[in-house]
C-alpha cells in the first residue's frame, strides 16, 4: 500500500519558512536591499531543506508481507534516503480524523521517533487491519469530546 507523496506540501513549507526567516529581519532592520534579501534566501533554502527534509518531504509505503513501513526521503543529501520500520518496533499507532487545522493522518510512534503521514478514512481502515493482524492496536480520535480543543 502506497500513500500520496508529500513532496509539494513539504517544499512549500520549506519555502515559506525560508521567506519568513529572510524577510522578517530585513523588515525590522529597515534594510531594503533586494540583493541582500535574495542572497540570504538562496543561502537559507538549502540549509532549511537539509534540516527539515526528513519531517516534511517523504513517501511512505506499507509492505504487509514483510511487516514493515518503507519511508523514502528523496531530498535527503546527508544520510540514508530510505528507512525500513518493522512492525515490531512500533510502540503506538494513532489515527486522527480531519480536524480544523490538520488533514486526516496516521501517527506512528517507535523507539523515541515519530512518523506522520496523511491518509483517508478508507486507507486507515486497511492500515488498522494490517496492524491488527500483526498485534498492534490503533487508537482512533475522531470525536470532539475525545480530541478536545487546542
């Protein structure tokens, strides 16, 4: 089972963060030099891309035969581009339905790390059945009284 890659939304987040970091100091300092602003943006974009690419830019696949998640990081310049997460390493699985600020997504917690990926309700049912056959219970949060307000 393969999920929609999060390339465009991830790169969009990196661009927005880059623009905020490069524009806000120039605004408060009163510097209106466009070359300086452009130079800072060009330097910051690859730095932020390297720091945040594992969290924001990824593709997730589930291999039920091997009982593992396969996570690919196509923009990762330093380190591994692929990671395999065995079902035996998973400590907690939670599915969050669509809320006001976030789309429906799964959150997998493992050995001190977290994996979050967007999926629909139909896909979540398939994932929960796959995880249940491997002995992992999924918590479903979809009602206001369970989730609460932030």
